[in-house]
C-alpha cells in the first residue's frame, strides 16, 4: 500500500468514526426526548438500554442507519432515523 492509499484510508476511517459518534449521540438524545411518548404508545418506559444492534440498513442522511434497541424489560424498539 502506498502513502496515498494510507492517507485515503485514514480520512475514510476518521469520517466513519465521526458519523458513528454523531449518529449514536442523536439516537440517545432522541430516546431521552421521546421517553414519554414511547411509554404512551408502546406501554413501557424505555429504561435499561442493554443492546443496540446497529447497521441494519444502508447508510442514508449523513450515515444514519436503522438499529434495534433492546431493553432490560425484554422489550425492543426499532429506531429508524
């Protein structure tokens, strides 16, 4: 691999890390903001987030992807940004 290939790879990895960080923060902010609405619509408080199964779709809108959120109660929600 030549120097230019490494530079491209480094830029690409930095962009992926940036979009992952931003999109994860967005997901957590939205989950907190929508807590009451989730309780009303689905009948449970989304507490005890245990797992986020991410990468379940193609990237769109700045790298966003569908994720399944699993909670301590055993309930799951599909997050589709």
